[in-house]
C-alpha cells in the first residue's frame, strides 16, 4: 500500500542548553490521496514541528518521511527544492504574501520559479483567484486586502503548481468567524471538486468537522481519532 504521505518512526529532538526536548517520538502517520487530514493538540505539542518536517522545511532526528512511496531523506537538496515546487503547497497562520507584489503576482510566484510560460501562469493564477472569489482584487497589494482576502490569496498561491498536498499550519488562526467559515468552505470545495489533499494543523473545531481523517498530537505521539 502506497500512501500520499507516510512517516515511519519519525522522531524529533531539540537540543536546548544541554537538555534534550523530545517533541516527536516514533511517529507513524499515513495520509491517502484526496484526504483532508486535521492535526489538533495543545499549543506546544509539536504540530508545527511535524508539518515542517513532512513539508521538508526541517529534518527529523530519526525516522523517515515518504511521499508517494519515495523516501525524502534520500533526496539531495536540489531534489528537495524541486520536489517542493512540484508537490507541495503551503499556508501559514500569517499569509506570508510579498508586500510589494499584487495579488495576481503573488499567486503567480511559485510558477515563476519554475520559469513556466508566463501567459499560461497568468491565466491559471486568474482562474485560481476566481475560485477563491477574488476576481475583483487581482491588482490589489496585500495591504489593500482584508485579512480574509489575504488568506484566500495565500490559498490560491498554494494551489498554483497543482500540488499533491497542501500543508496548512493554523490557516484560520488569525481570521474572524465569518472569514474562517469562507476558508473552510473553500477547502471543502477544492477537496470535493479536485480531490485536493490537505494536511491542516488547527484549533478550529469546524475545520476538524470537514476533515476526512483526524489526528491528535500529545506527549510526542500522533494518534488517529474519530
Ligand atoms: N527550533 C526549536 N528549538 C527548540 N525548541 C523548539 C524549536 N521549535 C519548537 N520548539 C519546541 O517544540 C515544542 C513544539 O513546538 P511546535 O511544534 O511549534 O508546537 P505547536 O505547533 O503544536 O504549537 C514547543 O515546546 C517548542 O517550544
Ligand atoms: Mg504551531
């Protein structure tokens, strides 16, 4: 059985001032294509640590991460970068949009790195901005958008390269209830229409409701729950 994402014996230890902080202990996690997996757990339990490792932004102390059956630690730095652009989209609590660029340019950014055909990229970025309900805001700079709109631009950007998986770390953590609801509906719609897979760390009980799979992070373990 090949999973979209799988970890085996994943362990992360931070070494702080001579003390070892074991944040993840021997974590075995699986995620299938087309799923919305949600990670909950107290603040400081290790959710971001886990997402950063499976997103290849950080390295595990021990254990392995497999994406479509391929072991990521066997990749060279260059392969990891390429893998990133082709397979992963990211969303964070704060949008991380580039402030000097318009919504459209921000969405196009991941394609730009791959030097894809510019007019093709523009067309796709415009379609994605339409999907997230921002056709009227394509020329706005991030500071000219509301918090909810910025997060939707970040979602469109995460979708730009048609990634197999979008990794989202508290994507609604900074939104009011109305905007959080809009974001949740979009995630659900993208999942239903395009089988877009998501791995989301969240405190938002309503995001947990739309999840197909739920996991809780506690005491270094990640366990599935219903
Ligand atoms: N770079 C680091 N060095 C040392 N400790 C860290 C580092 N990053 C996170 N931690 C610690 O690891 C624990 C888990 O953090 P984190 O993964 O951010 O939790 P969560 O996202 O669930 O709130 C926390 O106790 C945090 O202080
Ligand atoms: Mg976190």
